[in-house]
């Protein structure tokens, strides 16, 4: 799995399209970008030592070359000082190519842990 070590809020937001949606952030209406930003901002406050890694298991690019679907697995470690406290799961991301850059439009993740 590829490690994502930076805790840069602006960098986290830079991958999204302006109207991007993140299922983890509960975004489904106008103001999505603001809610996604707030979700990640709070995450950085609540879990300052988290680690996140992922693997891409499948990438499908549309024939038009302006849309891609990425499917894979993730591991979220809540505190790098407690490496056994993790959440493993799956994700699907829909990426769009616009103005020379790929941006995440929709991100859906699903934990493998039992629902509480």
C-alpha cells in the first residue's frame, strides 16, 4: 500500500473537483466543498497522528479519456503510536479529466469492520 504521509488540508482538498462529493463527509447538496473541507479539518484536529494508505486494485478509464473509476482498498490507522487500532475497507472513486488535470468527483468508502 502506498503511504500518504502529509497532513496538508489544502493538499487534501486539491484533489477534488469544485463540486466533488465525499461520502465519508456526508455531502450530498450545495456547499459540498465546504463540508468536505470541514470534515478533513476536524479529522486533522481529532486525529493528528493518523496514517492512511491505499492500494488501487482496478482503474477503468472511459474511451473518451475524460472519466476514470478507481477501485481499491484502504487502511486507516487512527494513531501511528497505536498501529493495531486500524480500519480496513474498500473504496470507489470517480475521477474526471478537465482543463488538463484529473480531479476526484465522487469518493465512496466502506469499512470492513462490523457496523456498530
